[in-house]
């Protein structure tokens, strides 16, 4: 809210034959009004006290009050001696002392004494001074009451901000505790996630081990099956050889049977020969010859039969023995192969059972792995949610920290302003300054986009400030040495490519901002090139190409953003009479 402070003129007194003493006090400060942002106000004050003149012409004695001891400057008077000037200064001092005495005490003894001295010194033209003093005393009392009321309001606002600051600190402590609890939960979840990862790795290792065992058993089963096929092939080969040997034995038995048949036939022939021999023996002719011949044939035949029989029997015996041994060996190998096949079958059955068990375990491990994976996904989602919550809490804590810093800065500013206001009130109580607060000067419906207009009246000129709650032109040096800008928002503003235009009489100046950021709640000064070289402290920004901002009673300064939109305006003009 903008505040306009305007002087109240003194009670009208006759000016002919009077000397008017003017005292001016100007004070610039920041006062938070109606809970809004601090606004810049300027107090201008003029107090008058009529004293009798030494001549018929009107002469003015200017006296200025400031924070330093009071300094008096007396202008030249026509036809007035130095002693009379000293007497006039003494009278002014007594007038100031009488004013202070009037504000402290309700009696009029001091005023009567001063009136008596004035009557003795200057005559009877000062009879109305008691009325003037009484009016001034009443105005000062009303002014003091209003100042006390505003001071109480400011103190209430100060306590309100202090309470808000305490609430912010408690909220910050609560947020820190919640942040610590969230960090503890996150650490617990991290430990659980580490345990789950370890279990998952163990399950993966077990599953890999089971898979390797399964592959190994598959490989062994394939080897055993190959061995079984080889043994079965070998057994089939041995069986075929056994069948061949059996056929050979049968063939040899057939040959032996044939030999036996031959032997039977020869035996029959021998029986025939025996019959012939018996028949011949019965005859007388054939007795000797046939007998000898038959004996010889019988011997040869027996010899041949015995030789052939021995050869056949030995060969057959050897062949039969070899066949028997081979048959026994084949039977033994067949029994061994059969036992090996049975054993391999049993091993295959055991391996199949183990393989089925491993399949069941692997399926269980897969199910457990899937469950652990689902749990891990849930824990990870929970951790992500907690992380996002922690990030939100951190952002809120950062925002609250920034707000607490802003409130702390506002609190410090308020304390300084209250102290300045108290100093002002003490000065008001001592010097008797008159001012009034004249409403608000905000235009529009009160939106952020509506301009804020602040009107400040000084002794000889009128200054009007206009801004849109972003950046305001705070001050322009009376000598044109700098222009001060202030950020009124709670965030930094980028002022790159902004323009600062100033028109002094018919002279136009324009400056385009380089890359520059104005921090929240801070101010900066733009110096011309001629003043930048003379400054020893830190320089915010230098307007290159501009030697001076110039000064005059009539001037206008504009601040435009990068889109050419009017942001702030500072108008100086002569004050209306």
C-alpha cells in the first residue's frame, strides 16, 4: 500500500511587518503499512513562528533541522546591524525552547514569560502568539497520539511477524524430524533391499547350481544311454557270433552224424565181409586166401578207420571244446552285459528320478525367484516413492528456509524501521513536525498487474513513483549520479535486455541492460561512466555511453522489460503552489 505524507500549512498570520522562520525536516524510511510490502515515504515539514521584523519589508530566516546539531543560517537583512541579528537569533532560540516547554508541560508560565520578554523587546504586535502556541501544542499532541497509535500498530505487526517466525521455526523443526524419520525408513528399506538382493543372489546361485547339476545329470544320462546302446550293440554282435558258432556246431554235429553213418555203413560192410568170411571159412577153397585177404583188408580198414576216427575225433573234440569255451565265454559276457544293462537301467531310473526332483526344485526355485522379484519390485517402488517424498520434503524445507530467510530479513527490516520510526517520533516530539496520512494511491482493482503510485511532496518539487510490484525505481540521485532499482518480489528477476529511459527537459537518455540478475528483495544502483570511476566501493552496474543521468525539476524516467512493457515510472516535476 502506498502512503502519501503531505505537510499541513501553519495557521495563517499577518505577513506584513513580520519575519517568518521556516524549519524543514525530510525523512526517508520504510514503513510496513496494512500488512503489505514496505513502501517508501518522505516526510516534509514546515513550521512557522512569527517574530517582529526590523524593517517594513518581509525578510525570511531559514533554519534547517537534521540528525546533526541544529544549524542556523541567517540571510542578509537590509539596514540591520550585526547586534540586532544576534538578538534575533537569541529570540529564535527562546522560541524553540518555549515550544519544547509547551509540549512537556500544560501550564503557560513559560509562554507568559516569553510573551513578556517579546513585548518588552518588540512591542505589542505579538499578543496572538499564545493562541498560535496553543494551536501548535494541540496539533503536536494530536500528532503524537497518531504517532503512538501507529507505533502500537507497528509493534503489533512486529509481534505478529515474530509469532509467524516462531511458527515457521516449529514447522521447520517438525519437517526436520519428519525428514530424519524418513531417512531412517529409507535406511531400513535400503538394508531390507540389500538383504533381498543377497537372498536373490543366493537363489540365483542355487538356481544356476541346480541348472548346472541338471545339465551334468543330463550329460551323464546321455553318456549312460550311449554306453547302453554300445553294450546292446556289442551284445547283439556277440549274439550274432554265438548264433554263427551255434550253426557251426550244428554243422559239425551233422558232419559227425554223417561220419557216424559212414562208420555204420562201413560196419555193415564189415559185417557183410564177416559173413563172407564165415562163408569162406566154411568153404575149403577160400580158406587160406580169403582169410589172408580179409585179414589184410580188415587191418587196413581198421587202420584207416582208426586213423580217420582219431583225426575226426580229435578235430571235432578240439572244435567242440573251443566252441564250448567260446560259448561259455559268450554266455558269461552275455550275463555280464545283461547285468550291466540292468545296472544301467537302474541308474537311468535313478537319474530320471533325480532329474524329476531337480525339475521340481527348479520349478520351486523359479516360483520363489518370481516371488522375490515381485517383492524386490515392490520394495524398489516403495523406495522410489520414499525418495520422491523425501525430495518433496527437501524442496518444502528449502522453500520454508527461503521463506524464513525472507521473514527474517523482513523482521530485521521492521526492527530497523521501528527504530527509525521511534527516532522520528522522538524528533517529532522534540521539534513539532506536522504531517498527515492521505489514503492509498493504488489504481485499478488491486490486482498485481495494476500500478502502485506513490506521491511524495517536498518543499519545492513533487515526485510520483509508479511500479507493478516487480521492480521499482527507488531513488534517483539529486545530482544525477545514480539510479537505484529495487526488486519487490520474492524471487530473482532476469533483467537482460531491459531498457532504462530518462527524459530531462528536452534531453533523452537510454540504456539497455546487459546480462544481469537482480536477487529477491535486493536493490542495485546504475552509475554513469563518469561516476563509476570515482566510486571505491562495489559497483552494481555501469551504464556505458552515458556520462551523467542529469537532474532537473522536471524529468521522467521509465523502466521497460525485454518486451517493451512499462514496469516502473519515476516522474519529477515542480510542486504546485
